[in-house]
């Protein structure tokens, strides 16, 4: 017999949805492969503030969010934290002891179960891998619970479910778009006459929204494989969506569990905390960009000097306003030091890029950088190496603490250093340089053809070719270089002071054939902008770096390595493989707690913003 329950609504309870803070307009989700129908539904939104006792949006916005970080802003890139930064959501109104029944004529639970069974099986199919995966997870979730509703009881949205709906409406706190997770669950919960079909549909929609949020929070909204395979080779790390739904539904603190799918890395947490603080403060004063040109140095006149005075907040001198003085250089050094640049007082390409940081675009930049944190493995490794390409630095991190940092030279725009994670397996002392065919063909062969004898006598190169089925070193003078191409021979440079790889290289075998290595071109490390290689990462003071790398190896240290330099090529196998992460962050928090901004040298950040429609 169908149960009929008839009761008057004893109270009206409305979940507040705070408006999106000033300065932020998150656009519709740019998830790759999304259907045209989904894209058409997404609009730029601002969630209104609703009074707990009224359905009328208030005219005024809240003055401040309760944002209380549990970590300091003194953080570094590449470390992890087991606890989330605590961004406290505004408190919910007190609920009545007994929730009101939202229907005057409520159908039996079995009717809702039957409706859920039909609607779950009838979920629309999609060619998009991620949507298909979400749908399958939700279907399995309901099948395992015999299609009983997860978020409604006695026709009412549960207290825990209301909290989840509210948290989804504030997904912007995590750099996500609340519109992507909007449901009609609250509307259905408030209706006086609600059919089993409507309740089933709302319950199902909330499960889909939670599943989508956990995937976005955990793996990001963009598949990194949409970039060129030569530039980024990261396979998304996806959550177990069935377990995610079950754990959230059973949790005493479901919002904390759901938001826990965001990265726990300190770099992400510190950036997210700063992002929310800046949203409340506003973007501040804007500065017109300083035009590009030659480096500004002491004693030189430059038409851009007045703009530099203005950017640094200094008064322009009446006498010789275009002269770059020692006093101005001192102020530039202070700025450089505060922003992690080489404090030489020279305004070159790197310093100019930081000076020209666009504050209007800063919030979008921070969201794009938070997105890329989601691409990284959740566990970076208790002992790992972290290269941040836009900052031109490499770090060695142990137990969440940076134990070493040094400068690096990365690939130029035409030969980008790829972004991926792998494991360092061995070091090579006194390495040969086996010249890639692309470099041999484009750069070396034209020089060889001009004067073969001079090239091979001064550059320490050898020629290897197949002779009777075996690869052998051959005499370059015996070859007709006008007819030779890079496919017929292989070039390699012998160990020594002129070797392009220097004295040592650090190997983490990968499909890109890139690695970290020494270099004879040490002067490049004195520049702020250091994108000059063919894709590999050149390390400043590599023997110091090697000492930290070998600190986990009992039998090896830098002193022993030094004694090997100058001899034959030697390989040092690591007993403990070391995770290596080549990453790309243009915005992050420094150890001193200041927001750092770097130039988007490869354009990756701009592409992420475009795909996210920021």
C-alpha cells in the first residue's frame, strides 16, 4: 500500500549562496570534448546573496569572507601538505530540529526508487570520455544501493546534502566554476508538491554534480594531452568516482571530504589562499607596461626611464629624467631581490617581464596555475627534484622542505623543455654527447660541409657509421660530406671541457630524450631570462647539485665524483630512484610570503586561460 503523508510545512529553510567576489568572472567550463549543448548552457554568472528568511536577493554584498589559512604563505613550489588549507565557508543558519516535509502528498519511497532506477538507466550517452566515465560511476553508485536516493529522505533534501549544494555554489573558492555544478535540488526540496520523478531527478543531478566537482578538483578541467605531445606528456590522474560519492555521502563532514579532492601540495594551498585574499581586496592600482628595448644600465639614457620611475613609485628627477642613475639601479636591485631575480640592477628582458605583470589578468593567471597543480601526481615524492621552467630554477626537496636550489637554462621557444614527471635512475660522469639528428642536420652539417677538417679538429666530434653491420668510429676525412645526410651517420662529441654536456649529466630516461646536465656555457646563468637550450635543462654548479642528489646514496658523494672527472665515461646507478618533475608555474608564493609572477615564456598559461574561457 502506498503511504500517504500529509503535513504542513513548519519552517522554510533556504541555503544562502554568496555572490562571487568582485574582480572575478569565471567563465563557463572549457572541458575538452564537451558537447555543444553543454557549452550553450554555460554563461558568466554571479550568484546572489539570499537572506535565510527570504527568497529576495539582497542589494549589498558581504564585506569579507572568513578565510583562515592553516599554513603560512611562506611556501615553495614542489612540496606537499597532508592537510588542506582551511578556507572556511560562511556558516549555515541553524536548522530546525525536524526538517519540514516539502510535499503535501508525498509518494512512497518505493515510487522514488522506481523512478531513480528508470532515470539512472536512461542517463544520456556521450562520446566524451570524461562525461561517459562520470555517468558510468553514478550508475554503478545507485545500482550498489538498489537505487535508493542518496540525498533525499522522506521527500526532503538532507541537511548534509544542503551543505554540499552550498559548497558547490562556492566552488570559486577553489578556482573552479560554480556554474558547472549547479543543480535544482534546493528548488525541489522547497516545493510543496513534489513527484517521485522530480525527487529522483534532483537526487541524480546532485550526484552527477558532485562527481564532476571531484574530478575537476582532482584532475583539472583540461586534459593536458590537448597540448602538443612534444610539449606536455602528462596523463590525467583521475579519482575513483564511485568511492568518492560513497565516502562523501557517508561522511560526517561531507564538505571537507569533497573539497579534499583538491591538491594538497603546499604550492597549491598557498596560491589558493592568496587568490581568495586578493579577490576580497581587489586588484589595486594598474601600471602601464614599459616598452621592450635594450637593457637599461647605469649611466645610459633611455626614453623608458620615466616609466620605470613611475612603476617603482618613485619621483621623477627634474634633472636628466631619462638617465638611468645609480640610485635608480639600487631601487631596481631591491625589486629584483624581492621577486627572486638576479639583483644586478640591470633592467633586462626578465626583469621587464616581472615589472610589466598585468594585475587585471592576475586572477585568471592564478586560476590557470591552480589548474596545472591538478596535473601533477598527488605524491611528488618524499625526496624529489622539481624544475619550474618559467622561473629557470631547479629545487631538491626532502620531507616537504627545499634543501637545495640553483639556476637552470631551459629550452628556447623553438625547442621547448617538455612538461612531465619521471624518475632519475643514474648519473654519467665525463659523458659523450650523442648529437640528436635534428641538431646534426640543421646546425652541424652545414658547418661541416663548409670546412670538414677544421670542424673535426677543433670541436672534438667523432663520426659513427654502420660498417659491415656494426656501428664503428670512422675517419671523417674519408667521407664525401657534400653527399652525406644525418640519417647515414651519427655524430658524437667526446668527453672534455668543450663537451656540450659538460662534466656530468643526470638521467631520467624518457620519450623526449631530455635530461639535466652541466654546460661549458656558464655565462648564461648570469642572466634573468635563461631560455637558450635545445630542450634539455642545464644546471648551474652541477657538482653541488650532484652532492644533494647523491645524499641518499651511502656509497657516493660529490668528492668521489670530482675524482672521476677528466677520465673515461663512467655511469653511477642510483639504488633509490628519484622522482623528477618538469613543471610550468608562472604564478606562485615565495618563501617570504610574496606573490611571484613570471613571464609565460612558452604561452602555456595563455592557452590554459583560453581553454578555461577566463
